């Protein structure tokens, strides 16, 4: 079962789709998310958000915001984002 992901910045929705994994820059280090992950919420730091294995589904430079995981749905709301 894939993860349903939304990446949202103040300007627009950057990504909506399904991926098999995510690596995100949390405020205190990187966090990896796979299907079946426990519900969680974390603050984002500054770094690269990688969607899919090795970022194949997408890569975004993000700074600030939060990440929420609930029932294989992942919402990333960031203060600033760009594609490197």
C-alpha cells in the first residue's frame, strides 16, 4: 500500500500523488516514512525532501513547516520550497 502524499507551500500545491517512501528533513535530523508508519507530526528543518526511492518521484528544498502522517497519508506543509 503506497503513501498518499501532499506537499504544500504558501504559493501552491507542489506535489500530490502516491509514493513508496519519503525522507524528510525534520528539525532534529532526517526522518524516513514507509507505508504503515505510526501516526506522527514533526516540525521540518532546512534540507531536501525526497519522495520515492532516492527521490525519484520528486525532490524539493524545504525550509520550515511541518510533516503529518496519518493512515498512510502524509501531508507536508512548508514555509518555503523549491525544486533543486
